[in-house]
């Protein structure tokens, strides 16, 4: 006979692995993109073209296979150059980092509740080294996350399986079926689910995230 208690035990989360941007991190707004494009020498009417070029180069930058200088060298216009050590490269890196660092307070509250309830949390983010360092230096990161795993540090982006394996290793190899993986990109969630993790496609609903984190366990009851 399956009792409620044994069901709760079977379903109890051992750990949760969370994407950063689009889950805890809020996407940059148009003002951020416009400012970054202008800093890189693009005309205001060309911000959309800048964004397209930015994302075309981002995969390699997130994976850590090209340097910050190389990333920006292909994105500069108006005759600008930004060699290593230059004020412009520092300004571009700073602006590019800062625009990804705003967090959603509602999601933060949910993660604090999960943390108080004792669920180990691991951050798994496709992010370049500069952003990784900035996120690791925040109070919320130091408080909430047992470990952080960034693509540029491991040399591979989600949805490659090695990214999830690195996160599971960081979490101490919990049972995948008792590990929640939350991400705002469906392809990342599908890849996690194919490896046996409890995939959850986050679409901006912090209450639903809270339900996913307490699913089957009741472990957060009284903490939210
Ligand atoms: Mg994301």
C-alpha cells in the first residue's frame, strides 16, 4: 500500500537546479540594449541589428571559447576599437554585465523559502566569465546557492548534457528524478528531462515555481 508519507518521501526533492536569466534574473529592457549598442558605436535606429549580431556571437562567448576582446571586436561600429586594457572594453564589459544583474523579487522570495526549508539550490547559467563573477559576488547568490555552475567556466552551454552533469555533480549527485530543473527555455528543459531530471519550463509565474519546489513533499509548507 502506498501511503501519503511514502509518496511524499518518494517525491521529495533532493535538490533544485535553476537557470539564472529569465528565471531569477530579469531580461534587460530596451533602454539597456540601446545604451549598449550606442557604446559599441551603433546608430540608435540599428539596435535590433546590434542585438542580432550580439546573439550570433554570444554562444561562443558564453562557452568561454572567445575572449571578451574577441567578442566585442566583431560588434564594434563607427571605427571604434577596444583592445585589452582599454577604457572602452572595460565600459562595454561593465554595461554588458550590469544589465543582466536585476533579479525578480518574487522569485527571490520563493528561493529564500526553499533555502530555509533545506533544499540545496544550484545555479546553472549560460554566462561569460565577467557575469559569472558578478553574480557570484551578490548577497543572494552567496546566501541561496550551494554551488554555481557557469558555461564559460565549464566550456559548454546548456542544452549540452555535460552542463547538466556538471550541475548534478555540484549538487552532490542527487537522484535526477528528485532534482527539479527550472529554465525559461523549453529546449533546455527538454534536454534536462531527457536525462531524467524533473524538468520545469518557467514562464514567469513565481507561485507556480513555489508549487514545483514543494511538489509531493510539503516541505515548504509554512515557509511561504
Ligand atoms: Mg534563461
